[in-house]
C-alpha cells in the first residue's frame, strides 16, 4: 500500500529526470554527432523524436504535477480572511474548496477519456506513438486530483490540508 | 453578461481562498456553459497548452537551481561579493545586491531565492550591525531586481503568453537588471553614510582570488547563458538541459554534498512546481479565450485609451496595474490573466513586444516585494523576524529606487532592446 501511495511521487520525479535526459540526448545529437556525421559524409542521426517525446513527457508532468500539488498544497492561493474565520467556518470552506477541486479533476478525467477515444486511431509523426497516450495524461491527472481532493475533504480540521494559509 | 458572470465567479472563489488556478478553471467552466460552448475545449486545451517545447525549459532550470542551492553555491557567491565590495562603506549591503544579480541566474524560483539569500545573509548582516529592517529591505529589493536576470521562469511564461522568443527576452533582461541594481546601490551608499553602516577590512588579493576560485563553478552559468544566447548557439530549452547537467556534475562530483536521494527529491519538487506553473498557464488559456470572446480586450482598451497617446505613459499605466496584480495575486497568475489582454494594445501603439515584456517582468518583480501583501516581501520579513508595519519605513527608499529603475527601463527602450538587437534576435 505504501508503495502505491508513493507511486505518483516516483513517477513525477522520474519524469523530470527522463525529460532532461531526452533533451540532453537531443543536444548531444545536434551539436556533437550531427557535425561529425556531416563531416564523415555518413547518414545523419535520427533524433527528431526528441521533441515529440519531450513534449509528451511535459504534458504528463504538468497534469500529474498539478494533481500532486493539490496534495502538497503548492498551488497559489490568496489569503484574505478565511484563516480568521471560526474553526467551523474554516472547515466548511475547506470542504467546499476540495469538492470544487475534486469536481474539476473528475471533469478533466472525463473530458480526457473522451479525447483518448477520439484520438486512439491517430499516431505521432516521428515515433508513431498512439495519440491516446498523450491525452491519457488528462485521465490520469484528473483521477489523481479527484482522489487527493476527496482525501483532503475528509479531514476538514487538519491544518496541513488548508489552502487558505498558504501566504501566511 | 458572460464576461460579468465569469469574472464574478472568479473573484468570489478567489476571495474565498480557492487556489487561483481552480478559481480560473471553475469560472471558465461557468463561462463555457453560459455561452453554450462545448466543455471539450477545456480538456484539449489542458493537454495541448502543456505539450510545449519551450516550456520544457522550466523543469530543467528549476531542478538545476535547487540542486545548486542545495550544494551551497549561494555561500560562495556571498563570499565573493563581500571580498569585492565589502570594504566600501555599506559594502556588505551592496554585496547583497551583487549576489542577488548573480544568484538569480542559477535560481529559478523567487521564493527559493529569498529563502537561500535570507538564511545565508541575514545572520552576517545582523552581526555587522545592520538593523533587521535594513537587512530585510536589502534582500527584498535585491531579489525584486533579480527577477530580470535570466533564466527566470516568469520570463519563459511571458515569452509564451506574448509569443516572443524566450532567448531574446533572456538577453534583454541583463541590462535593465543592472540599471535597477545601480539605483539600489546608490540608495545603499546614501543609507550607509546616513546610518553609519560599517565596512569590512579590505580583502587581500589572495582572499579575493580564493573567493573567486570558490565561486567559479556557479559563475560559469551566467556567462554560458549570455554567451550561448548571444551567439545563437542554443535555445532556451537546450540551455535548460545543459545547465541541469552542469549543476548535477558540479553538485555530485565537485561539491560532493548532495546524495542520490536528495537529487531525486529535488527532481520531484521541480516536477510539482512545473505542474503548478504550466497547469496555471493551461487553465488560464481557456479563461483568456472566454475573456477574448466576451469583450474584455475592448473594455481594457477603453480603460487605457487616455494613456495611449504616449508610449511611456501607457507602459507606466500597465506596469502599475501589473505591479498591483503581482502584489495581490503573485507574478505568474498576474501574467496569465492580465498581460494577454493588454499586450495587443501595446503592440498597436508601437511598443516593442520585448520592451513590453521586460517592463512587465520588472513590474511583477517589484509587485512581489511591495508592502503590505507582496508574498516575496512577507517571506523576507520572516527571516528578519519583523512585521510589515515595523519594516515599511526603512523600505521606502528601496521601493523608490526600484520604481526609479522601472521608470528608466520604461523611458529608455534601448536598455531592453540593445542586447537582443545586436545579437540579431529582434529588429
């Protein structure tokens, strides 16, 4: 169970390192290998997929990162008066926040699923990856956001799950 | 009507402290439903807006910055700055400004920068006899100026929002940051004489060389970025990857003080921050689309019409709006909500897009450190352990220096345009 809970964290960290690795591969090919093959009159290396994979990794990074940021309370919020409300009032606002976020996550996942169905017959130009994988990030990120927000909504009195005091 | 409904929903949710991105998202859903547009647009925009090659520079710069900070490179920069200017009256104060300039280069996030500089400099400032409010002012003003020193996440985002080259914008930032830095140094010099700030003993040549040697590793980065961009050698995204690799090698094999698990933890944190930033940009795209079709640009056009006669007046008006937005909402949300609406008016009256972006970047930087709400300022005050009320009087000269620097950047477009133009990136 602990591993399952850690999984999004592991995937997100690995995605960052993977994306940087892919970009470095592109840099190496473009600035080192390509001039050498040019000079030796050999076939140029094929690295046009780098952009495709990098962009897809970023889409996954964004949607998963945004969901995890709900759990980590890392999204920007404005703190005006909610933190001065009585405990009960704060709890109500807290539950309402997380229900709105859960609904937004659910909507994203559902819309993402429609897009997966719509694009499942298409492939990317370089590596011919099924486009369903690209839009799958909205499904995965949406579901994760829904789960994290519902989990936070269950604990209205836990100060670690409130957005209101982010700026304090 | 739709505009009103969308904006009212946004403001209510914002005031109730719902994270800004969800306030934007929820009001966009309300707006889409009210105008009878398909919700599907939301799903596809979220994915396509985040699938972007230029924005891929963000995770690598954030990762590189936090890795270098963890390896302790800020300390060596502080030592170098002290050795260089510490012997002047108020030299330690000036070294805060100098360090902010160079440190901004390696640190992607303003909050990380305030916390790194606050913890590295505040004890030395206090020990040298600076009042806590002066220490906080120096760190806040220096970091606000550092907003213009690349690679800033904000610059990558604003280049995307206004469809400009991120590299051109990076190059454009160096001189304006120097101009604001010079204004701040003048204030420090004056304050030092008025308040009798101490001076360090003059550093011996060997101490200066030792400090330079220790700071050489982080100092390579601004030169690589400036030189590489100036010669058109690589794109912002490629520079991000190269800087990340450099930071990794420096931390792992030169400083040898960052474990593998810390490297992974930092990559995870870079992932979360990337998610926050790009998701905000993606959600705001739908919000902007709604504002666009419901007449917000025309509304702002009318509002700013009296200022359109003079470019500097227009830029000042917009900069004040951005500054206030940046103070209340933080920089990035301000950029994605306000700037796309006013940008077309700026280009229409002949303001150069890169000049516009640099002015807005400077304004957002100052906004983050403007009392009473600027979130960067609040963080700097936390390190000094004082309240906004205790601090504000001491901060006024610095705030005025920042604003004077901003006005200089507004009135002299060449400060922003000289470097990218001579590199052939803009006309």
